[in-house]
C-alpha cells in the first residue's frame, strides 16, 4: 500500500508510484524506502528534469514477482489478540460494513463476498472515483507529450545550443578541472528553470486544481506553491550534481558511456534514497512519536516479530497537504523508522491500521527496495544502450541543425531526455505490472501477518475514493500500478475462506477513508 502524497514528495513524488495515478506512498525494503523508488518514477513521468534515472527505476520494478509465503509472515500472537474486535483509532465513518449475509458460514464463497463488498459503495462515489482515475489515463499521455514538446522546442529553437555556448563563454580561461563542472552547472540551472516554467501549467492543474476538485487536497495555493519551490530547488541541486557526474563520464568514455552512466545513476539513486527520509522529508512534514499504546504496541509487536529494528512509531502531519492516508517503514541502519500519517489515525480502525502497517512491513521484510535497486542497474544499462543507438542516429541526421556535437555536448541533453521519455512512456504497462506484482506480494504478506481480511477489504474500499475499484483486465494491465480493489478484496476473502475455521468471530463495523496501500 503506498500513498499518493503531495507533489513535493514526487518530489524527488521524485509516490508512487508510477503510472496512473501516482502511488505515492512509502515502502521500505531492508535499507531504503520502496516508496521513494516508486515516487522517482512518478516524477519522471511528469517531468524530464531527472529523466536520466527514470528508465532504471521503472525497469527495476519489473523484476519482482510472486507472492509472499504464509510461512514467512504469520504473527499469530498479534492476530489472536485483535482479530475479533475493532476499536476505532479515529472518528470518521464511511459506512462500509462486513456483508453479514455471507460471512462465518461453512459455504463461504470468496467471489460472492467480493461482489458484496463492492456493492456497499454508493454508485455516485464509484462514478466519481472512476472519473478521477480515468482522467489519469489522459494525464499520463499529456505529461509525455508536454515533456517531448519541451525537448523538441529546446532543440529546434536553438535554445539548448545557445545555453551551451553561454556556459562555454562564462567558463573560458579557467582550468579544465574548474571549468568543466562549472560549465555543466551553467547549462543545467537555466535548463531546469526553462523546463520547470514551461511544465508548470500542467503541473499546477494536475496537482493543485484537480486534487481540490476531487476533495483530495487541503493546502491553499501559497503553501502549496512554497513547497513546490522547495522541491524544485532540491531538484535543481540534485539534478545539477547528477549531470556533472554523467557528463564527466560522457566526455571520458564516449563509447562506453552507457555502461558507466549506469554506475553513476545507481550510485546517485542510492545516495538519494538514503538521505531523503532523514534530511528531505522533514522539510515538508513534522514527525512526532505516537504515545497511544493501543496503536503503537501492536505495530511494534508486528515489527519485532518480523525483525524490523524500529523502537518507535511516528505520526506525520500529512493532513495539512492531503486527505489521503499513507504509512511507511523507512530509514538506514539506525535510522529505521515506522511512520503513519495523521489521516490514517483519524480515519481508520485499529484492525485497518494493522492491515496497512503489515503491508508496509511486507515491503521491508521481502527486501523489495534492495531488489528494485539491483534490477534497476540491469534495466538502466539496457535503456541507455538503446538510447546510445538512437542518440547517435539523431545527431547524424539533425546534429548540425540543432547545434549538437555529440553525447558529451550538454546541448544534446534535451535529445537524451526525449529518447528516455519515449522509452519510459512505452514501458508504462510493463512498469505498472511489475509494481503491481510487488504490491500483491506485500498484500499477501500483510494479510498473513495482520490476519485481518475484513479490515483489508474496508481499507481497499476507502482507497476506492480515488482508484477505480473494478477495472477491465486491459485497464488493469496498462494503467494500474497496484492491484485493483476487486483483486485485493478477492485475495482477502480467499484468505478468509481458507482460514475460516480459525476465525472466532467476524467483525462487522464501520470504516472510513484511506490512501495509498
């Protein structure tokens, strides 16, 4: 379960996740956050600023498959204590109740139970969430077209070549050691400013206007705009450092740059995912320890049972930006941290919170983040190898017209971004499928750990406020980076049928509204 956090997280929401809609949320795998990996993809699909990393992140996700084994995940002590009661952590109620007519019987039918759960959502709410989610299909296309149009404009107008010439004039006369990084920085900073300015209208509509139209955002314009500037500033700093390193490789290894570029990209991603939870996230939100033992202790018990080295659970004040629910297990070595946003605490029951947190812990225990980073190296090298062939062919045909001399020329950056953006767009169904399989693994782990099938079903319906619950198979394959609501509820009901003799009672109660799992 990931979270659709505000744009700033795609920030670096750089969450999720990541197809349409952006997953946003936070998953941790051993030593860094899966949410961050997915959020990198979200930024790449909407903006070419750090597109050089996107192929690796996207493709990395394609290598994780399979389902978690129940033997890996069970925490019976926790489930025995809480499976038959549902105290509320918050006060909101969305009215989803367990379909009592089909539960707790010898002939329990998972398919019928799934249909009954889906039928509890009012038609007008289903139509609204469908409109929101399906609008994301078009935004995926528009983000690609805008990124491509900006790159073509910078090449055809000669602006990219003039930025290169400007940078060379500024640095003329300096020693090469000082001249080169300064020259790349003098190109990169105005490039980012131009791209950010041209892409802002679509970004403003997608992440401010549209989110408010559907009641998913809580920030007024000025606080939102301030956070955009903070995130953009971080992007300029990080992107400039990345480009300096990449162009050093391009100049030194003009034939094998795609190999060494992969090394640079993976190292850069590793550094960013390590420092983001500690240094970047606190720029946007405040974290404070949860002191309520009814919430904290069951979560820590699950963490300890699964060897997650966390001693505290933190609350994040995400309600100042969004109505969505999210949680994560993130950190590095001694900084490992379990965090829930305040929307989750206000809107969900304790069993629902346990279901969410068990899912997040699944990403950590199953080492999804580490696997994604490892496989990203393979797919980055494939993407850059393809880019090399396409880049060289384009320069041979249009290089004189565009003023692009070769891969080591920063004036060719828009061309490289255009190629990588196109590859990323084409790979969207593959990316989404791989992320979806990873999320299904975490779902399986979570339900075996929390043992809360009805809570999982209720949380899934709450996510239906902005995710289409019952898509066609083609839709799910192309656009869904998480399992559909129907698939998730079916998994929960199948687990319930298989484990029904162990269930003492079936909770029936209310629920509320959640985000990103």
